[in-house]
C-alpha cells in the first residue's frame, strides 16, 4: 500500500514535456533561409574586414554553449508565447527596412531579434532565459554602425597616440605629437585607423565573456571582466604604439609590414594574459571580502 501510494504521488507530479526537436529544426532552417542573403554579406565582411575576424567564432561558440544547455531545455516544459511571433514579424520588417535603406546594422540585428522571437514562440520565456548568455554573445558578430565606428575609431586613434607619446618620452626618446601623428628622430609615425585598437577592443570584449563563462560560474564576474577589457585594450594598444616607435629607432623596417603585424598579435596575447591576471585578482579580493563578512 505504501509503495502504491508513493508511486501515485510520483506519477501525480508534473513531468516536463519532452522536447520535440523537429519543429525547432524546421524553424531554424526557415530562419536561415529567409536571412541567407543578409548572413552571406555579413560573412563576406568577416572574411575581408580585419576588425571583424572574430565574427566567424561568435555563432560557433554561441551554438556550442546552447548545445551544452540542451538538457536544461529538455527539463523545461514548453510554453509557446505568441509574443515571439510578433518579434519575428517585427524583425522581418526591420530586415526589409534595413536592406532597402542600406542600413546594414539594422538588417543584421534583425536576424538576432528573429532568433530570440523564434525561441520565445517555440519554448516560452524560460527557454529564452536559459539561452540568454549565448544569445547575448550574438551581437558581437554584427559590425557596429559606420557612424559610431568612425567616431569611436578617431577617439581611439587620438588616445593611442597620446599614450604612445607618454611611454616613448618616458624612456628618453624625443617625440612630438601632432594630432594622431608622432614625429620621432628616425621617422614619422601615423596612427592609422587600423592601429586605433578597435579590433583588439571588440575581440577582447567577446573573449572576456567567453573566458568568464567557462572559467567562472559567477554571473557578475562576466560583466566585471567585460568592463576591465576597455582599459586593458586601450592600454595594450598604447604599448603597441610605443613599442613601434622605440623599435623604429633601432630599425625603421621594424615599424612596418610583417614586423608591425607581429607586434599586434603579441600585444593582444599580452592583453589576454592581463585579463586572466585581473580575473585572479578580482577573485582573490571577492574571496577575502567573503571571509571578512563571515568572520
């Protein structure tokens, strides 16, 4: 009798509905088909624009994280939400308006909005919350609007040249800064758009979130590391400009071509190491505060 009653209680508990992946696959295929021209042009920009080289990795990593959470989704009962369909329709109008108006950012972000709407329509709000982090990664694959890019690049160029001037002067090399140009005894260095540091800033911001996700389960740590990527990326680019100026005093060829590109990769690795060290420091500080509160 006891066993029968226990069995009845267990069977009475609401069981999560099994996920039917066929509708998800059909909706996903239709979404990719509808946005194929927009996604194709964005992929071409990833391949040709050095600032967006990380774009290829964004959907792959986001998809991998979403795949890791498939068991969580299977445990969540599906509650389709009609507002998801509203989002999909809104995204369709946004994509058409962005395409006709040559506003690439709007058209490309429409795909992300449509994807969120599809998940909301198929699984409900709890599905969206379960996939919130990989969905938040997707905007990193969309190049920022040209107007914002131009303004941001100019400010970063000026900041990089200023930091480079300070560091070069600190080692005793005479330097004169004129806007984003550094005049050295050996040559004149122009801090071009490609040397503004925006490429490393965007890539480092994306990697900081991915690193924090796999290395630390605290959600607040992801946003903390995202915040520190800004000064780290700016400082690293200033170091790159300064090192370029110093090396040009030894040999002017070291400030251009393959040597200059190699410096960029080395400095980016140093920036990643600085990010990891910062993570360790923040963890130690948080651990010390937690012990102090418990004491």
